[in-house]
């Protein structure tokens, strides 16, 4: 079979495996909505400063939770599922089959990106229906490209982080310890406009803040240009290449001692 066709069949296989675990699938899609509802209940009547003016807090939280959805699906979930599969010996058995390694990763990453795109649609539509946050039609190309690059970046980092996870028991602690602090200081749960300047400079080094900022720009109701944030996209691309390098160089198919 043609390898490219095999790669897309692998995505279908991973998607079918995901659907066969209904509790995990349901909570994967509900979890971001819970955050969206809670944050709007707590801060929905507030206003936030954006480039060009002041807008309703919901206009901030819809792209913020969109970013959170992509990060959860492409980084957190991917890192944990791969670690669990490695400890159970699944990866070792897959490595012993004729399936090319890149096809396996293509399937896992493609499935994660597909899930994240479904989450994005759910969050954006929920924001439009319940919180009157307009869908960014004028900046739609910037939004789509930002989502694709962001999903690819966090997928590569999700695979790369498995290289330092010793076993499945340690996976939740390590994965969350590395991402949760960044979520709280990167315009995901809390607007960082009044944060110290050094903190905003620090967070721009990592991919979470550039991803969130690029999405915020696409949803900005005062946006007059295309909405592309080239610097933020460039930072994410650097992390994408770094994640790919680490994943290719140090990935382990066998359980670690």
C-alpha cells in the first residue's frame, strides 16, 4: 500500500480507537466548555483592554479557551497516551511490525489535530451562541493558519516530552507541571495586561503565550489588518522544529528502566 494512503488510514484507525473509549471522548470535549462557562460566570461582566479599545471579557476567553483546547489535545493528551502505550509494550510491538515509524506518528498527531479542531469549532460556536462573541470572518485565514501551526507545535512537543518521562505513573505530574504554570501566566485563564513587563517578556519565550496572543489578535473586534502575528508564529515554528528534533533524536519505543 502507498505510504501516504497508509498514513491517512492510520489517522482513521486512531480516530476509531478514540471513539471506542466514550468516557474519555466525552470528557475531552466537555472539559474546555466547563472552563469557558466558569470563567464567564466569574468574569463575564468585566471588560478587558485589547489593541484598539476595550471589549467584553467573553471576547478574551473564547480565543483563550480555544488555545487551551488545542494545547490539551495536542500536548497533554498526546504525551500521556504515548507514555501509557510505551509502558504497556504497545509501542515495542508496533515497532516490530512493517508499519513505518513516521506513519505511526502521523496517525497520532493527525488524530490529535482532528480532535483539537473539533474542540475549536465547539468553543467558537458556543462563544457565538451564548456569549455573543462574533466569529472572526475577516481574519479567518490568520485564525486557521495559527491553529494549524499551534496544533503541530504542541503535538511535536507532546511527543518530545515523552523522552524525559520515566514511566506512565510519572506522566501526569511531569506533563502538567511543565504546562500548567505557563497556562496561568500566558493569557489563558487570566488577562496579563497589568502583569510586570519582565513576566510578559519571559512568557513570550515559550510557545503558549505567542499562540494565545495570535488567537487573541484574530478575535480582536478592532482588528483592521489581516490578523497575522508573524513574530508569534515564528516563535511557535521554532518550538515546532525543536520538538521535532528531540522527538526524532531521542524518542524511545521501549519501556524505560
